[in-house]
């Protein structure tokens, strides 16, 4: 893939964040999601590429979405797979709380996991913990492994996990072990990415959430040299049938990084919609808006933080 693609992709997430940021704290998640989706689609279609959305956001909650198999780009240039979430954290935007992101992952054609929108069990950690964690292992074993890898005590660790009833037992196990917990209402992509940056204070992310977010998080951690493992969790016979049609028959199969993001080249791009540990959210003043983004490339290991100031006179 052309290295110049990275800055074109930043323009996509910036546009989505700028559109969604206007809805921050207004209690209208669908409106925020639709604004981000429209802005993202419009900007994608200005890029010299032949992109296919292989996994998109929106089917589970019937939100507006960039749908699976949608074609994006001008129709000229490299063929790429796209995994997209115009807003990871629509409820976060509606409430005006932390860590909502506009995010995309891009890889060469055929290299991103192509699976329906459903739930996925996940575990994610930063570079020190590569080869040390195991999605099938007891929680305490993974806590011990990460603590050793990071030269910490278990009670120094911070584990990010979605605040859901299905996680009650896991939350209790973490607390019984003495580790600290960061409960999230949404935003597990941000949590997975945060495990690779010491300044965020997050050491491990576990639990189940959306598969689209899992694909995007795995791409980010591949760029960052971290670790991600997942297991698809079909909830209905219809979801199982859909997976079978895609050639996925073993529902207990652990998906490792190279199962989710094949090859040695991929991009992960995110722009903050609301403030978070890693990225600042969108801020507006007069006819201008400011954004804070990160763009990563797996092939080179390059990580760039990009601050943008945008004229909003035409928006």
C-alpha cells in the first residue's frame, strides 16, 4: 500500500469526528452516528483506492452504517479491505463522556477478517505481554502473566472491561485477585489500544464486545506490536448459519492476530471525538475546529500523532 494513504485516511476520521462532535452531550446517539457515517463516506469516496467494507458497524443496533461489501473510493488505485466504526462509543458521545473515537482499519484486499457483526470474546495487551496471555486461560493466570511481563505486582495492574452483566463473574475474579478495574460503558477499541501505551494506565483489556471493534483493535495492536486474541460468539442459529456460509465452522477457534489481520501491512487510524487517555476530543471555536488523531502502519511500525485545525465555514 502507498505510504501516502495514511494521511488520506486521517482526513476520513477527522471528518467523521468533526461531524459527530457537534452532537456531544446532546443525548442523540443516532444523530451523531449518522453525521459521522455520512462524513466518513463522503471523504472515503475522494481517495484514490478501490475499497471494500469487509466488516462494518451498525447491524446489531440498527444504526446508520457503512455496510458490509460497500465499495468506497474513486475506483482507481490499490484494492483494500476496510473495517470501520464511524463512532466507537455512540452513547459516549451522547453523554459527553470519555474515549469516543472515529476509527478505521485498512489492509490489502483479502487480509482483514470478513465476518458478520456479532459478539466476540477478546483479550488484548501491549508489547511486553506478547506470547504471555491466553484467551482460554483463567483470569488469574493472565493477570499473573501480564504482571510478570510488565514487572508489576498484580495490585498495580489496571484491567479495562465493559460494564455488562455478562462480565460480573470476571469482574469479581479480577477484584479478588487484587487488580484494579476500569469499567467502560463503551469504547473497547480505545481500551485495547491503550494497553500499548504506558501513559494511559491500562495494562489489559478483556471481555466480550462487538466483532467489528475486535478486528479494528487487532489491527491497531498489530501496528503497535501488541497482542490480541478473539473468539466469535454467535448468539443465534441465524448467526451460526451466516458464519458457516463464510467458512467458519469451529466456533471455539481462537483467532490470533494473523487470523484477523493477515500479511505484514495494515493501517489503523483514529480521531478523538471526546477526550480520552490517548487522544483529545474535537474542540470548536468560531469557524474552526481542532482534532487530535493517531495513524499507525504495521509494515514500518510508524506511529504518528496528528493535530489538525479545520475551517468549518463550508460545513
